[in-house]
């Protein structure tokens, strides 16, 4: 058990060093199911979690989440159904072609979770950073897809019940 903890710590240190050398800000977090968990954040405030499972110590898990702001979610919901379906299918196929796993590309679209994994027997700096980049690029793809498809779409008017007025 001590040897497994020592190996997990060595892997964490290696991953942290790789990420810091690429300019990512690193912070450690705790999770009851993980031997370690790192939150990496870039200059644009995109965050990717990297962790090693206690149940699967031979695997490193990478995860990022894109949460849709209420305004964007409402604008998306106001699009015609056929347009929404096309946007979702296009996004699904883009993410599949990027070789990332994902959930949440469905209606209602509130958050998209993008994941990747790498096994210790293939853990090199190049392999890790390629998978990490796939997750980061998946995040960018989701963000840009939403922005592209909502450009020129008027935000929904504020409800009169909220006490706020929309001035145009």
C-alpha cells in the first residue's frame, strides 16, 4: 500500500511538472475516490481536472466541464427545434472526431462534460499532453460552437415579473 501511494505521488508530481512547464496554473484538490486531484487553469480561465482513481490506479482521468450561462441557455432554447437539433448533432460529431468522451450534448443543454483517460503504461509527456490538449480543445469547441450559433440571436426579454426592464 505504501508503495502504491509512493507511485501515485510520483505520477502526480510528474503530471504537475508537465502542466506547469506548459504554463498552466496548478492547485491540488481532494476527492474521496481519488489518490490525487489537480485542477489546471490556463490564462483564459479554462479549467481541467486531472486525477488518479484509487479503484483504478493504472489510469489517469482528465475532465473538463462547460457550463452554459442562463442567458446562453435561454437563447439556445428559443431557437427553432430543427436548428437546435442540427447544432447538437454537429457538436456531437465534432467532439467524436476529436477523440474525447462527452455527456450533456442534449436538450436541455446546461453543461457539457468532456473526458479522456490515459493509462500508466502509456504515460509519457507527449501522450499525456496530447490527451490533455484534446480535452482543452473539446472545451474550446463547445464554447465556440455555442457562440457561433448564437451570434445575432437576441437574448430573451427579461420577465416583467422580475422587476427588471429591458431597454433597447
